[in-house]
């Protein structure tokens, strides 16, 4: 029998421990979890067992490691910016950090010609992000060459990509120790640029960059458990949009359209994750909530079937909201690719409302909300590239139900938050958020009303569904809180409902409800009385005295 080298010697003497050299070539997940890696490629044994993405970071030469170690780690948390309270004096920034020396082994290494200073382990983080695409996609939706080419020309894009990469790495490995200082360096730099852009007088182009960066901070902070900071970012996001008047008209450029889409995704992700955390923390005391937030997020990754893998896959598509493979604008999407997962989520959300609070976690652990979010982002990608087809999961016998992506998702966001009560009321921004989303929807509804006469029945029902969701959501707001903008929006939505009734010949609520159900609508609506009243008052408006 072989003797255990760790067993105590019976003679009383202690055996000297054999020194084991630490492997520096194992995968990132094993390093962070302090597991011995068998270094099998493409996936080591530990990652195969745990279902994690197995990524081998590029080797960092000794000289570069020593240079990186000279840099001082930035503080773990920076005070979040708030657009309504900008300090008067200049922000004191830390001393410039030592960038990694260029790799002289490759004459034209694309990592040596990026638009942004790459301090500490920035190059390794960027390398991780584009390499991990090959783990989750057999045919990556965008090539590493395209990503590097875009990032090399735009420092703002690269900074956002690095923040998203930090988020992806943290969720994949379970912590950010490997890239903590690198993440903080780019976070501080990004927040400083946001302030500069907001104070810039030449306006719109700088504002678009600021909004994109704020949206990134919003989703990255909430994913790392910084809930208060994330909600502050969302309020600042809406303030900048309102200040520039971007919410009061349709987008005038492709970049504004991409900005609107990114805002929608950040809002939907923030509200969903906040609500999930609230459900998980329902039994905790206030003193332990802050400590338990990231723990609750990681617990969801473990409990949900394929939850972590689905999330990590989605995160690789986020750059499509600021990197576009085309310049001629997005094409329409097949609305069914979004409505079908919304319908499945509706069925499960109804069961959640009727079930005890203890069952709330089971709803989230089914993973339907994450899958719906993935399909929404997939539809966005499909509108930008012909190489991404989402119709393969749909009924090929049915013709495409075409819609612009932005108003459909804006209406879906209202539907999630109000109609099926997917989100906790305390985590939403109330009337302000509802107004912003309603404006997005009504730009499309009012702009396409003339086309209703030549549309088929399905497209007319989708048009009616968008208008009805807006009218119902706005009707629930307190009268004293309504601004003239809200009153006008609700009036326009109700008038569109009346027009659809006249064209379709439908006057009874029961028949109108069937039309809504043919798109997506709950069978057991908790707002049934309110919805019926919106229909009746729209079709038969009260006469003015």
C-alpha cells in the first residue's frame, strides 16, 4: 500500500513537504479558483466538469509582469458620477500608469496600435474577450479582426469593450482579482471622459458618447452588485437624454438609433437583475443586503439551468450596440422572434404572481427571462448583419411579421414592467421611465399609421398592440403627476386604438383582447378592469360638455 505523504510520522518527526512549482500556463478559471489545471486544450477537465468557459490567457513576459506590478492599484470603488451634481473643481486623477511594453516578437501586432492607452493587464483582458468568442460561438458573430480594427480607431469603443470584458471575466471566473486594477483604471478614465463630454459645448456627438458610456457603467455596476451606483447611472442617463431632447423625436442618424437600442438593453437588464436580487433577498435584513448582493447574483448562476453559460454568451453580443458591420442603417426584424419568448415568459410570470413569495426564485431559475433577453439581442444583431438568422427557430410557413426593433422592444419593456409586473416597483424610475419608453413607441406608431390601410391583419394587430400597451401604462399614472407631454402621449395612443377599431370593425373588448393575445398578452391579467376601461374609453370617447 502506498503511503500517504501527508500522513504524520509515527516516530514523531515531521516529513518535509515537497515543493510544488506553481503552474503559470493553466486556464484563467483554474488560476482564480486555485485549482490545479491539467492544461488540456481547448477545455481543461475542471472547466468541463463545472461547465465554465475555458480560456487560456496569453503568456505575459516576465519583463511586462514586473512593469505591471509597479502600478498602484486604484481604489476599489469610485464615487459614481451624477449628472445633476457635477463638482466645480477638476477631478484629481492618479499618476499615469505604465503601459505594457509592445511585443517585439511580432512586427505588426494589432494590440500595439490601439487608440487607447493600455495600462496594466489591458492587453490580456482584451485578448481574453475576443478569444472567448470561439468558446461560445462556432462561427463568432464578429471576427477578432473586425473588433480590433474598430477598437484601434475609436478609444471610446475600446474603453467600453474593456469594461464589458471585465464583467464577462468576473462572471465567468467568479471574481475580478486578475484584472481588478485594470478595470478600475478604465472605469475612472471613462467617468472622467463622461464628465468632459457632458460639459462639452459642441454637443450632440459628445453626448452620444457620454450616453453610451453611462449605459455601460449602468449594466456593469449592477452585474457586479453595485446596485445604488447602477440606479444612479440610469437616472443620469435619462437626464442627459431629456436635456438634449433626444426623447422627443425620432432618431436622425444611425448612431442615435444604436444609442436608443443600447439604452433599452441597459434598462431591461438593470430592472430584471435588480428584481431578481430583490426576490432573492426578500428574507434578509437591511444590514446584510449589500454584502449579499453579488452572492445572490452568483447563486442565480449556479441554480439556473445553463444560466451562467447563457449569460456569458449574451455578453459577447453587447459590442454590437456600438460596433456595426453596416453603415446604411438597420433592417426590420421578424417580431415573432421577440414575441414568442415573451409569450413563454408571460405564462411563467402569471404563475409567479399567483404563487407565494417563496416561489419567486423558482421563476427566475427557469431561465426564461435570460433566454428572452438573448432573443431580443439576437434580433438586434440580425438587423445589422445577414450572417445572423433568427428565423430558423420560427415557423417557416408563416411570413415575417416585420417591425422596427426599437419601438417593439420599448413596448416590450413597458409590457414586462407594467402588464405582467415582472419588475419590482421600487426599482423602476416610475413615470419618467414610462414616459421615455412611450415616446419611443409612439414615434413609430404615429409614423406608420397611414400604412395601416395596406397592411395585412397581423401587422395591423401588432400596431394596435403597441398603441394599447402605451395607453394602458400611461392610464395607471396618478393624475396630479401627469405632465402635458404624458397627457398628449396617452391621447395619441387612445386615438390610434380608435382608428384600429374603425379599420378592423372590432368594438367589443372580448374581441380586442383576442387580437392582443394573438401577439402576446396574459390570460389572467391583474389589470383586467383597467385594460377594459382603456378600450371602452378609447373606442367610445366621452363627449366634451
